[in-house]
């Protein structure tokens, strides 16, 4: 199947980086989250920009903000990644399995974004 071959060429770690950058809206905080350097996150962002043919995030005085295209991607990507995490049994340090996220896959970015912001679940494995 062509789709499987194309999917194999996708670095799923880039998508996890995208999710964390979308949540944190900071290259520095994203780098800190993964215990890597800022240039490493910047290189991942460059690859994401090339893949999606969009800047995805623009610099602000306090970090980065997602473009319209990045928000559209997040609306589709976050529920899919939550489902993958659930299938894989990925848990937060608070003991929540990804599938336990309220409205996962139904509420779109707002529900999932609130999930990421929830202090009890802030350390979710992404």
C-alpha cells in the first residue's frame, strides 16, 4: 500500500515535537521538556516546516505562536496522537492513560489543550 510506504517515511518524533511546541509555545521550553538543546528543536521545526510547507510557528516577544495552518494540523493531530498513546498504554506520571483524556478525539484542540494545561496531568508523556 502506498500510504503505508509514505507513512514509513514520516518521522513520528517530529509530530511529538510539534505537539509539545504547540502546547508550550516556546522553543526553549520544548527543548527543556525533551532535555535537548534549542538548536535541536529548531532543526526539528525546520523539518516540520519543510514537510508542511508552512512556517507553522512565528516568533513573538515571549516565544512562538502557531500559524493558522499549525492550528489546523493540531486539531487533527492531537486526537490521533492521543489515540496512539492510548493504544501504546502511555501514561502520565499522574497515572492517567492517554485515552482517559476527557473528550479525546471529540472536543478538538480546545479540550485537548485544556487537558495538557491541567496541572494534574501536566507531565503527560508527550
